[in-house]
């Protein structure tokens, strides 16, 4: 039976505002919108920043209506696997203790997937405290590890991780996934009605389309007359840059074509070193830009790239694509031609699809877009149009609102939002 007490919504994720990584920004957007709508929102996160594990963030804070509880963890960061494992383990331990004190019956607790396997800890705490569990899968672990590094752990440990993860999936009232291929994968382990597709989004109020001439960053870099191919965000082990490097090498004599990489990640510095080693003059590298500068940074490029290793299709959906669509720029998907992003691009005619490893094809697409500014602009307009139809923050909030109300009607009394426009969530 449901309690008469008004339910609270508790999110668990390693990063939150002011961190500017993708999972943090997505969570912050949703938490603050739901808090503004009247739900009592709590976030359990670490005191780290993605780029600064030793950041001195306050342990308790109320920001924009969201109650933030930053728990103790070790602070080794991402430089070594052992240090990262210590950070993960300490987060699990601290989160278990805090959740057992925080959760109450009828609360809804949402486990994201950073750190990996955190749903196992959150599921355990939810069962003890009588709370309702939602798993919000940004990626699917341990399958990602199994495909990136098949020999990293013994098979018997891998099977134990799968079993523990599956138990947390089955315990959840619902598992929110980011695309249809991910949904097909998760439905192998749970009932079909326990899986809901709700894609990530970008904030269209923040990312308002600008022309390239309006970008201050483009002017500062002296690229006003160039054709700029952008990559914005994390370049991690789930991605690949060999296709881009091949294309850039083929285009090195096209002095007006420049590749602008903005962000960070495990492969970001590796790519920079390879570019320096090859002596390629057609690359520019910048660190992550502040959230307030994101619209200007996205507008600096004429076209943007998004990539995913084909082996990880169905396990990850790169969220950087939605910011590109919001910025009204064509998107070139590099990876599996039958993948989630490839389908988005092809079905909406808002860019191009290139198979992973096809550097010559990528170079040809870039040259084609450079030679036809009208086509490039048209693809960008279609990108913004599909963003407004499917991937806006407003539509995401409506889908999450409907999901929450379906789980506990008490949420409806707290949310003066328009219901019924569910998009593709269920």
C-alpha cells in the first residue's frame, strides 16, 4: 500500500552540479525542473568533479530547490584503474550508509550508472527501506567492460557481476533506457513492461541556434573563413578517433578545413599526441567549456561528429548528439551504420552516416558539405526540427512526469505540468 506521506524523489549518481560532465548535466536539468514543479528532490553524489577528483565541494547544499548530499569517497580520480576502483568502492559503501538513513517508504529512488553497478547497492537499500527503485541506464555494465576488455576480469567474476546486475534490474519497478537497441538488450533479463525508452536531451533554452559568424570562439581562434568540423564532449574508451584521424590526414592539403576538438576523456590526450606526432596542422584542441559557453562553442563548427565503437551498440547512446541537434548543425555519425545514432540521422535526414574505419568516406562527406553551404544549412535546420519534436528538455520532463505519476499518483498533486504528451517513453 502507498503511504499517505508525500513521496520524495532521490537520485544517485557520482556527479552533479557544478560538475559539467554529460551525466551530471542531464541529471541537473531533470532534477531542477522536477523540483520547480513541486517534487521534493534529493541527490546523492560524490564531492568530486569529473576533471578534479579533489574538488572541495560542500557536503550538504540546497541549490535551485534540490537537496544535495555529497558523500565521502576516496579521491584518486581516473588516472589509474586501481585508484578508480577505490573511488568506486568507497562510493558504494558511503551511498549504502546514507541511503539507509535517507530513504523512507513510498520514496522513489533513481539509480544512474556512474559508478558502474551502483544499482546493486541502491536496490539493496530500497528493499530494506521499502522504497521504489528506478534504474536509469546511461550505459550497460558489465557488458561494456566485457566488450572493451574481454580479458580484464575472470569469466566467473564477470558472470557474478551479470547475475547481481540482473537481480537489481528485476527488482526495479522500471528500467529507463536510452534507445530501442538498449531496450532489446535489457528485455533479455526482465519483463518487457519493466523497460521504458526515454532518450536523453539538450536544453534548448540554453542552446539557441547561432550562425557561425556569431560565434565568439570561432573568431578568437581565427577560423572565420574555415570550414570547421567539431567534436564536443567526452572522447573516451567507448569512442574511437582512428576514422577521424584518417580523414584529417587525407584532407591535410585542404587548408580551409579544420578539426576542432573540445572536451576531454581517456582518448582526448592520446589523439592530441598522435596529431602532434604526425605533424597535422588541421587540428585545434580545447578543454571542456563552461556550460554557459556551450551554445557559442557548438556554434563555432559547421558540422559535428559523434562516434561509438560498433561493439558497444545497444549498450551506450552518445548524448552529445542532442546538443548538436539543438545547435542546428548537421551530425555525422561514425560507427555501426545500423546503430541508434545512425538511425536517428538517416531517418531524419539531418547529417551523414559513416562506417567506423571508413576514413575516405568521412573525408568525402566533409568535402561535400563544405562545397554545398546551402545543403549544410538545410541539414542543420532539420536537426533543430527533430530536436524540437523529440529531444527537448520539455518533452523529457513530460515523459518523466508521466512515468512518476504512473508509479505513484501522489506525484500528480505536486506537479503542475501538462500531462498526456508522453512522446516515446511508453
